C-alpha cells in the first residue's frame, strides 16, 4: 500500500528542484538531488537516465544511482528499433511495468530487462523527455518490489521530467536576441534603476532580489520573492525566456541603489 502525500509536499520538492536547476545545477547534480530527496514521495531503489541519439536510433545509459549493486551500467547502449522504448517515445507518455520478471518472460531477448531483473528490480516507471518535439532522454524509476507504481507516481515523474527537460533546453544553443527585443528606456544606460523597479531579464544583475515571484505559465513556482539573483540564475532565466518556457520577460526586483 502506497503512502498518501499532500500536494504541498510535491510542490515543495519540485520547487527545490527548480531552484537547483535555475541556480545552474548540471543534469547529474539535478538527478542526484532527485535520488536523495524524492524517496518520501515515490518508491524507488534505483533511478537511471539514458540519452537518446536520434541519428543512430539508440538509447545510451549515462547516469544511474542505486541502493544496491548495478549490472546495467553507464555506457550501456540499446537499439530503439522495434523496442518497447520506441513505443514510449512515440506516445510521449510514462509507462509502468509492475512485474518485470513476468514482462521478461514475454520478451526474453530484452538484454536490458535481463540485467535489471538480475539486479533484483521488480517494477519500473519510465518517462520520456522531449525538447522542442525532439526526444532527448528517458528517465527510469525502479523498485525491488512488484506493484510499486500507480497513477499518483506518474504525476510525480512527469513533473520531474518536465523540469529536467527545462534544464536540457537551457543547455541548447540559443539564438541571439535582435536589438529590437531589448527594452526601451528613457533612462541613460549608465543610470541605475530605482531601488524597486520592473526590469527585463537582460537588465538583471547579481545581488538583486526578487520583489515578486517568477512562475511558469501553468502557475507553478519557479523562484520565490526575495530570492537573491546570481549570474548563473540570470543566464538561466534569459534562456528559459528565449526558449519560450517562461511567458514573461520582466520581473520586479529590489536592490541597494
């Protein structure tokens, strides 16, 4: 029987993940945080991540953490041709397998399933990561218990995957903004803004504090008010705006004039 957690628990965990991503955490650092922090919300003994190579039509394991020894290690490559993962990518929805030994009996040639079952894994939950309609990776949550996952856990892995995709998106090359997109201001460039003012992301400077929170288009909290900005955070905000993840390009800030 799975524990029931308040929605606020998930919101808090996702917000902490957002903070790390916007502050400049790498993919590996973000995944480490997920492994260390989400155990009270979703069951897992192993979390893995594989990147997708569309040109070669393969998935390559690049990160994993486990509470026990692993057999499916970094660098493991699996073809997506006629694989069950290709179906996950096709429909872009998480997949739950709650009895992997039984699944292996039906697909005995699946080398990755053979290795995972030998590790002692009995259930898995898989979620694809897409950026601009391109599949970039697949996130795996795995448990040593059968029937470990249900729809409530799908919500969690979706939220995590969305934020990891956001991280991957900000790592993509960005188009240079045209001069017309820069803010128009009656102030001279050398003049500092007021102690509290609404600025474009491109005007933000390290040390400023948010007067208002920054939210995603769906209302989810990205950064709370009073968050102190760093250069890495500012760069990530600009990237999120340029990539269309954030629908706003300005924010009210406070700083010592």
